[in-house]
C-alpha cells in the first residue's frame, strides 16, 4: 500500500511539471535575449537542444539580420548612363 501511494504521488508530481517552453522562429525574432540564450545552448550542446530548436534559432537570426526578404531600397531615379 505504501509503495502504491508513493508511486501515485510520483506520477502526480511528474504530471504537474511545467511544460518546456516552445520557442518558435517568431518568438525568437521578437525576443533577442532568448535568441542569444538558445544560440549559446545550441553551440554548447546541439544534440541536447535538438535540431528543431537550433534550426529555429538559426532562422530567427537570419530574419533579424536580413529582414523579411523584401528590399527597403527603391531608387527614385534611374542610374545615369555614362
């Protein structure tokens, strides 16, 4: 009886554990501090962090650096023909 109650207590406590945060590319783009932390953890132990999270961090870094892929520069006048 005592073993059963201990096992049940352990199962209940395990079920109550906080779920791991799910970092998406968008959330990492919006939160640069978390992005730096995830990149640091991926450099330290890529296997532990997993491909999904490390790839999301890589894509978030690319989006922060390159933007959304649409150019912001549009020339006002054509270039001179010299």
